[in-house]
């Protein structure tokens, strides 16, 4: 069985954003992949563990990952730490064990980019990040791959050091605006807003948003987390979820009961985008992260590694 650490995963994927995005998009579109609901284990007050199995094509996998949002306060460790085991689906033979901190960052950002590709206004020029950690940087890279005409990047975080660190990684050719104190100011002109915080209190109000924009809500991926105020969900023209059932369990939709919402799965949107009017009004992607995304990128990593071995 091959083994690949996080640096190895990062090296293989750093110039392959196009392949990462297309691999996930094709996995959703294909429809033959199998996965079960994410399994949560609340083992500690500071975080949780998640088991995420999936099967796609000739492969099956299990991702075991810990999510500890406060790691940066007590150590240099990232928020997410884990391992993905990729198996041959026909025989069960383990093929590769890979660290999945970077893999998770890539697949999360790539899936957000796919959602924005289908839901956001065509000519995105201004994007805003609420939460400026590592995921924000990966999202920026993914968005640049899909939306080459981005001109302005607005940044908000309670931690001004995080804003400065992210700003230093963004090309100086872009207009970078820093908002250390005000979410509303950061998002009000954005065509694409991305929320990336572990908040348990909603902070993004519908009235902060411009009339025709898209929101990628990424932070709420477990019971109790929440970034969007109720009016963002109830007044949005369309809501898209990587997995609607999971979104109602542990995403932003867990707080909405008895509402008649215009909700779509990401697979349905990709497959039927020409039949759905997604560009009118505010749209929301409720991202909770699914194992289909993980296995799509894990297969890509395995194939890239195998190709390099043959050279």
C-alpha cells in the first residue's frame, strides 16, 4: 500500500485546480457514486471526529478526520487533521493512505467554485470572504480558476492578523479591501460572498447583500454551527446543497422548519442548469461537505502519483 503525506498531496495538486474541479463536477454529474451520511463522534469539547465512506468507479474510500476549530489558538496545527484510505472496489485491496488536510481544503473550495459557476452572476468581479483562514485562500485559488475577471477582494475576520496574512497571499494586481470590524461593509458590493467561520451565532443578514449575488455558506458543517440569519435562507431565490438531507441535519437548513424553500441538490443543478433560473436574486449554497467530493479528489491524487511513478 502506498502512503502519501500532506506535503505530497499538496505537491501533486498545486497546479491541478482545473482537474480537481472537473473531477468533483463529473462525480456529481455521473450519479453512480455511493456514500452514506457523515458519521459524527463528539469525542472532545474542542472538536469532533467524522467518518466519511464513499465508492466511485473502481474505488472505495474512508476518510477519518478530526475538526478542531481552536487548534490555531493553542498550537500550529490546522483545524482539520485526518487520513483517507483508498481501496480497490473489486478486491478490497488498500491502495493508498493519504493525509487529508490539504485534500479536504481543495475539495471544499472546488465544490464552492462549482456551485458558484452554476448559481452566481456570470461576470463576477468582486468577491468577499468572511473568515480569512486557510480555507479562504484555497477558495480564492479555486474562484480564480472559474472566474478570471475578479478585480476586487474584500476581507473580514475578527482576527486582523488573519486578514493581513490572507491579503499577503493575494496578487497585488487586485484591489484588496480589508474590513476588520464590519461584515456588512465587507459584503455589500460583492457578487460572490463566502462565509468560512466556525460560528454558532448567525451574523450575515439578507439586507447586507446586493440584489443579485451568490452566497457560499461553508462554515456550518455540524450541529450547532450557524453563519446565516434566517432571512438569508427564507428570502433567497434558490438554495443549493451538496446533500439536502445532510444540510437539514448539520448545515444552515437545520434551523429552518416548516418553510417552503426552493431547494436543489448540487447534482440536480449541474445536470439541469439550463432548465433552472439560478441567476435571479440571491442564491445560497449550503456546503456541508460530502464524501463523494473526497473520493473524487483522492482518485485524482492516486492517479497523479501513479503517473509520476512511471516517469
